[in-house]
C-alpha cells in the first residue's frame, strides 16, 4: 500500500496503530485481518491501522476500558454484530469484567433498542462463556 504523505513533523501513526490494534484485539485477530487483505482491501486495512488505532484509540482523553464501553455501545447501536465478538474479547482484554459488559449492554438496550441488545447479548453470552470457561 502506498504510504500517504504526512504533514511535516507529524509522526506516521501506522506503527503505533499496529501496536495498539494488537494490544486491544490480539495478535490472532490482527494477523487474520491483515492476511486476508489483498490488493483491493489492503488500503482499507492501512486506514484502519492508522486512523482508528494509531489516531483515535491512541488518544489520551479516554482509557481503553472507556473506549471499549463506547465501542460496544456504538456497535450495538449500528447493528454491527460481525464486529461485536472481537470487540467483546477486546473489552475483556482491556479490563472490563463480564458484569460490566452486561451493564453496558443493558444501558445499550435502553438507548439502542431491545432487539439490538437482544442480539448483542446472544453474541456476548457466547464470548463470555468461551473466555471464562477453563481450558482442559
């Protein structure tokens, strides 16, 4: 992918973004997303890494727990269930407890609608079960 020109004196956010993306979503998720990129989608992966992870997730104004709460709510509100599971795992990685995730989803039910929260609870139930069941 072509590297977009950066304003003078401003560091390229890609490396930081990749670091933050890996810390939040985990290496396996990021490796899979990057491996699936091709000539058509690689610029989009680059945009995600630079903008979402290198710029926004890296800002000092909110901690990662708070950013996870906001992200979960936004995903429920938008009906983006395909993105919900990895961000639920990220929320756990960022220190939210299953009980706190439940509270975020209950709050989302009030403001985003019960049908959206119902679908989100089904996804979250599975993710939390997988994350909290001891591996044999």
